[in-house]
């Protein structure tokens, strides 16, 4: 199968996957309001949660006094849930949210578990490039996501995916048939996030969708 067709299929599979679990999924990756507030103290800041799901993180931010909030997600069912449970939030459903988001508008953009859903280098780089367009000068990016694991189970599935598909970085794996996810190397993060000035970086542990414990990180970067 051609590489670009695999990419398109993966997007469709992710939409179906998140639509299917939209009304049953609970807490996902935790968000540190304390870290966020350190770099975005203005409660009137314009904030985008990209890959917002049903708005769980935006709800937490709202409860801490922030009011100018926008969420975007590819799952229509996630947005449907958010609109029912959290009608005070502005949530956008779109395959290509870039068409709906203003340039040089946001003071902060949040990505929680988003890059783990994007298998390809090029797509990740494109998303970073778009985030630079959406952010105001001096805006910040907050990322919570997964690092590579070194246990036997993960190494086996990283190697299995590399053997099956050409062109994917080490760390890509399948959760189920043709549904690709990715864990990240420190070296790749350095390349991906090079356009930003690192303001904060810390490593942590996250619970995965299958209730395993995986390596993770929290990154805050600034746009020059």
C-alpha cells in the first residue's frame, strides 16, 4: 500500500476510533494547570486546545478562571459529547482545523496526546508549522505526550511496525489493525520543537489507553 494511502487510512481510522469511545472514555493525559499558569498567567489569554476531545482539559482551565477558550478535534462524537456536557465551551470539529483557526491570534496552544496519534515526521512538522502561524509573537505551546519505552513489549511492537511499513520512525506501533500511534525519541523532539525556545521540560509517567504505564514528558516552548 502506498505510504500516503496508509496516512489517509490512519486518519480515518483515528476518527472512527475516537468516535467509537467518545462517550465512554474517562480521564486521559493529565494537564498541569500549575505549569501552564506559570507561563500563561493572564486569565484573559486566548487559548487553543488542539485535539481537545470532549473538552476535559478546557473545562479544567475554565474552572481556573480562563475564559477565552477554543477547542478543535477531528472526532465529531467527541465534539458532540463536549457540546452536551460543557455547553459553555467553544468546540470545533473539522478534518482540517487549520481552515477555521485565526493566524497570530492565540496566546497559548495545548497539545495533549496529539503527537502520539500522528505517525509521520512530515505531518508532525506541519502541525508545528501551523501552530507557529496561529500563535501570537511571544505565545507559548504546551505539549504533554509519550516518549519511547525500553521494555520488551514495546520494543517488539516498534520493530514489528518498522518491518511492515517503510518510512516510519522507530517508535511507531499499531494499537489495532491499521491504527498507528507513536512514541518519541528525545532526538526527534529536539528537531520537531527547534522553532520554539524551550521554557520548561520535564519527564513523567502516563497511563496509556490500555492501562499500561509509559514514559512521557511535559514541554513548554515560546514563539520568538
